C-alpha cells in the first residue's frame, strides 16, 4: 500500500468520511446517543460534535476506508483513543 493512500487528508479517507456522514445514522457507535447535526455545524470541535471513528485504530494500521469508520461524538472518540471499543450492553432497561 502506498504511503499516500493511508493519509487522513487523502482522497480515499475524505471520500469515506463524506459517505459515512451522508449515509450513516447520526448516532454515536460508542455510547449509543444521538449526535446533534446543528451542534456539529456550529462548533465542530465540541465534545458532542460528529467525528468519524476508526474501528481498527488508525495508529494500529486501521484502514482509512468506509468499512473501518463509524460515527462518534468527538469526546467518545477521544476518550477511546487507540484502544479497542468496549461493546455496549444490549439490555432493554437499566438494572
């Protein structure tokens, strides 16, 4: 793989992020809460703004393509860092 194809500012990555933003539901895959599109438009650096999170962390050779990206809050994405995500419980109610 060429070094330029893995760059976060490369065409492949930008295209995947744009497609994810357009097609994926605006729900954080890490915490399960909705992501506010208005907040993201006003302040993209806010901790509850939309970001594209890499399932396989980029720093651990995760691919910069759509199959490896999920929508996440900026704060959830930052908190996770390059660790594997913890699965959300699928309980129907809190116990």
